[in-house]
C-alpha cells in the first residue's frame, strides 16, 4: 500500500470546518519545522493544503488523510494514495484496500485514526467538464466513506479536485457552495503556500512529472532500443542458462555498471529535471543499456550494484538506474523491476522517501512478485530507518572483496547506530525490523485496484496492451526460452518467487 508516514509536528483542527463564506476558525496546520502554524478556515484551504501534505500535486489519485485526537479536533497523521481505477467495478475493492491499509498502517505505528479526509483528484477527459468529473466520481466518494465507516473511522470531509476547481461531497446542498465548484486559485499564492515556502517545505511538481522520470519515453529512438534488447537477449540468454558461463556474465554486467556509473559521475551538471534526464539518456548507448538491463536480472549482480547507496557513488548510481528504467521498452517492461527497485532503494538511502515510494511502487507494477521491491516498499512506507539495510549491504560488500570494497563512500556516509551486522545478508532477506512487519495483503494492479492474480498469456490490460511475454510477440522468444529452462530470466533460480503472497 503506497502510504505516506506521519509528518512530525503536523496538526490540524477540523471539527468546526464550514462551507460557504463562514470564516470562523476551522483548522490549524503545523508545518514540519515545528514553529509555524497556518489556520484553515474553509474547505478551499483544505484543498490547497493537499500538495503540501504529500510533497507533490497528485493527479488521477484517491488520497486519504488520517486525523487523530478527536477531542482536540484533529492532528494530521498518515496519508495513503492509490490511482483511480479505470473501471467502476474495481472501485469497491480499491476503497476497501486504501481504507484498511491506512488504518492498519496507523495502528502499527501506535495511533489509530479518529477520522479521515478524502480527496479525489482527476483532470477532465476529452469533452468533459470538471463538474462532470465530480459527478462521475461521486459513487467512488461514497464507497470511500462507507469503507472508512465500516472501520469506525468517519470521513469528515470529501473533496473532488478537477480542472482548477473543487467540490465537497459532504456539503449539505443548501446553496452555500457554487454548483460550478470553487476555484482553487493560483498555485503558490495562498497563505499556506507562503508559510510553507518560508519554512522550506517544497512541492515537487505533479505525480505525473515524478513518474515520467522513470518511464520509457515515446520517441523515434524506441525501435532501436528494443532491437538492442532483442540482440542482447539472444546473445546473453544462452550464456546465462549455462552454469559455467553464468558467473562470467554477472561479472561483465557489474563491470559495465561500474563504468557507466563513473561516466555519469564525470558528466557536466545540467539545470532542470527534463534536460538533466535527456543528458543522461545521451550518455547511454543502446547496446550498453540493453546488456546491463539483462545483467541486472541476476540477483547477485543487482545486490552488488545496490551497494552504491551513499557518498559520492549514490547520486550517479541513481541517475543510471533511472536511465535504465526508461530503456525498458516494449515487451521488456517487466525487466524494469530491477532498475526501478535500485532507484527506489538509492533514493530512500539518500533521504528522498517520495521518489523511493513511487519507484518501488512502479517496480511492483512491473512485477508484483519482485520480493526485494516489496520488502523495501513496506519498510519505506512504515517509516523505518534505511540504515539497517545499509549495514547489511556494507557487510556484504566488505565480505565479497569486490573491486569497490575499499573505495571511500564520501562524507555522505551515515554513522552506524548499532553494532556491526552479524554476518552477510542478501537484500532479499529482510532486516529484523522489516521481517517483523510482513503482512499479507491483496495484490494490486499498477493503478491500485485489487485483482486475484496475474494475467495469463494473450490477455490485454485496461489500455489494450498485451503483457510482456505474450506468445504473439516474436521478440519474446529469448525470454520464453529462459522460462522453459526453469525460471524467468529475472529470477535465475534465486528464490525471488518465494513468498509471493506475502507483503514485503
């Protein structure tokens, strides 16, 4: 469940929230610096607060925000987000999953919510107005309120945000709220925006902007990238399936990853997210990217690459993993699980929990059974310190005698807060703090809706795309050969499928 942990020092008073023009004090939001508070007087200000609660502007999203301390009329707690399922028949399961995930996650942190605020965020489709979006999503809002009510956690406000306006589903309908919705105003012009800027709280664009850094780009270069993956598959799969040559493939892949990481580190800085990503794309030749994407399907190679998590190695490694995820085009979409997981892990290790959650959620969208991603995703969601995982990887790095074992990690290395790790543990074996929190939960699709299992060959997803590995694609033959040999190329007999029903 893609939840957001509690924000330290955040408070909100919502018991007196009024609609219309009533300007009585309805809420106080405490900013993370612990010094500043902003009064919320209307649902408009509550709607304006959402990007500051998440750290980005959600789009095509269901968001639940937990409130605690009913007698003191509220304190912001955990948040949870799911994509809005494309089909209305998936809304009940998505609503139940989101509500239960946030309530149970809050309980595990020792603070059961007293109430909730719900948001539905979606831009109009072609020929659709914001009000029509609001009416179309009204049944979903009711399902959310019902799902929370069954858990004895009432929804005190439910808002739809679309086309720069918002509507309240809890408005009594007595003429206090305009039928055409209420304008959100210009971004960054509210009192909350000014206070957040002063306190150093940043909103990092939209969720779409964030995920675009990790998705393949539609361009004229895609056919060449896919052809390179086909060529690399035909060259490497036979060697991977041979016991005598498998270790050599792993060493070659790691050496290539090291060279590319150093190439990224030596590249000149570029301002702006998109220009920087385009520059990084230009640093990768198609054959290099294809070879490394396939090489990272080996758990040992992936685990050794995961050791580049701090100091001077972390930033160029993160850029490399993002660039590789963008090269997993066409039928190689599922291969993105490895670079996306590495990107999520390095982002988390560097303190960027927002990118970490999204990258790990996308890795699970590419492969819901990818155990390393599932373990990291739950640990990050539950607010655990990544230092326990770093200690395991440091110990493994020191014990492996790798070429980077003696390399300084720079001033960014965090001191260990506990004794040395006892032995070497592969990242797929969770640290004790992670293992203690493993739970079973329904699998989800990439947009968050529940499902009983994975699609079978030949079936299409909601967008009409065939899954990677479909028998209709000649380009999947190398991967089908690996399947027949005893496990998908991604697994290589590493036990990655073990425990697929458990939440990581």
